[in-house]
C-alpha cells in the first residue's frame, strides 16, 4: 500500500477544514473496511486519510423532538444492531445490518461508510431509502440535507463536494402502525455482498388496519445505484391492500424497473427473477408481521 499521512480531527469544523486544506489528495476514513481494501488493491491511493471516528458528534443514535431518529454517520453496525432505540423504532435497520459481513467487520464498519461507499450492493441503502432517510452533510459552506436518493450519483459516486462529509442519517417519524423488512440474497448466506437486496416498508391505515396508508419499495444491487421502485409502490397504493395477487404484481413491477447487469456474481436474468421474488416475499412479510402484532 502506498504510504499516507493520518489525521484525526475531533470536531466537524476541524474535519471539514482539514479536508479543505489537504484538497483532493485526502479522503475521509471511518471503519476502513471498504477504503483500506481499496487502498491495498491500489484502486485508490490517497496521500492523506482523515479519520472521522474521533468526532463525537458523528457517533451515536438519538431520538429528535420531532420524532425523527438521527444516526451519526460514524455509528458502527454493531452499535446499530444493539441499540434499543433502533430495535424498538427502526428494527429494519438492525435486520439489514445483521445480513452484513461478520461480527469482526460489523464492529468496525459504519453506517456512514456503507452509504458513502455508494456501491450498488451497499446493504444499508435500501432500508434507509424505504425509511425515506435524509443525509445531513457538513461542508465549507455550512450544512445541507439531501434525500438519501440524491446522495447516490453513480457506482462509487456521491453528491459530496470538496470538503464535505456525511454527518448523520435522519429518519423521519413514521406513522404509528408500520412494518418493514429487508431481504437480501447472497449465494453463501453470509460474508456475501448482495446479489439483490429489497427493502419494503408499509404504513397501515390506523382506522382500517387491513388497508395500506403508504408503501415504499427500495432495491439494491440491480441498478447503478440503490433506488426507490416507484411503479412497484404505485401498484400497492392503487390496490390499497396486500395479498398474494398484489404482492405478485408488485414484484413484477419492481422487476420491470430494475436495470441489473451480469457480472461475476450473477446474470442479469437471475437478478431480475430475484427482484420479482424477493419484492413479493418482502411485501407478504410486511403483512405477516402486521398480523403477528
Ligand atoms: C469481509 C467484508 C465483508 C463485507 N460485507 C459487506 C456486506 O455484506 N454488505 C455491505 O454492504 N458491505 C460489506 N462490506 C463492505 C464494508 O464493510 C461496508 O460498506 C462498511 O459499512 C463500510 O463502512 P466503513 O466505516 O468501514 O467505511 P470506510 O471504508 O471507512 O469508508 C468507505 C467510503 O466512505 C467514505 N466515508 C466514510 N465515512 C464518511 C463520512 N462520514 N463522510 C464522507 N465520506 C465518508 C470513505 O472516504 C470511503 O470512500 C464488507 C467488507 C468486508 C471487508
């Protein structure tokens, strides 16, 4: 690996200023489980790495007064999985984190590093998209918030500009009655990047619990970026209910929206089938979870 200088600021202000001073030869590092692999491969060769883990503001999970849950970008997947706030309010995020890597990697890897890696298969992206999460970004001009979908510009490309870092992911308050799930297919069932990942969140009508108030479907690893499958959502909104037939139609609509490629892990056709099957299955899981409550 090419030699580099290591920097460890302790405030967001210092973090941004350090990145601005060092310019394009510097990159932020969090857990390093993605970046260091790339550095060893020679895919990237920064002269400076700027550690975000020493900034307390970037760590931890908090409930805001507006009902939102704010997750610091440098929060590890282990912390996420063990957080009572997450298990109680946003269990789909713990469910997704559990599918990732192994205990050792999850103890280092962060939620912010996962989304900022912007790989199409990043497992936290679909559930965060389905939760309508916003990304709070700090940079030389102050702070701004974008929808998570806007953060992803292309494979391994985000909308972050010079000196900008991801501060936190903010999940707005959901209705009082919702269920969700993240289903991932990887051939070995562990230590696998997603061949396809599907997140579905259904808000149920509180007055008529059998009816759908809203739905969000997000797909990973089947397009250049993770994305919301709008026409699959429309199928369910128009039906107003969830059953096997609607789940099948929703899966077909998601399949039509996916733009997978063939690569070493799966063919385009196989990924399309997975999108259809997993989307339908995820929707039925949401229904069963509602009935089980
Ligand atoms: C054995 C192994 C198994 C894995 N399995 C999975 C898996 O199942 N699913 C999966 O999705 N991934 C997997 N990964 C990839 C990786 O572990 C995850 O993407 C992880 O969440 C990355 O987080 P990190 O903190 O290590 O990021 P880092 O490697 O530190 O950074 C990743 C990228 O994000 C940028 N970055 C980090 N933090 C910020 C910030 N706050 N602001 C701006 N930019 C930032 C960095 O500059 C870098 O470009 C695996 C990796 C390994 C080594």
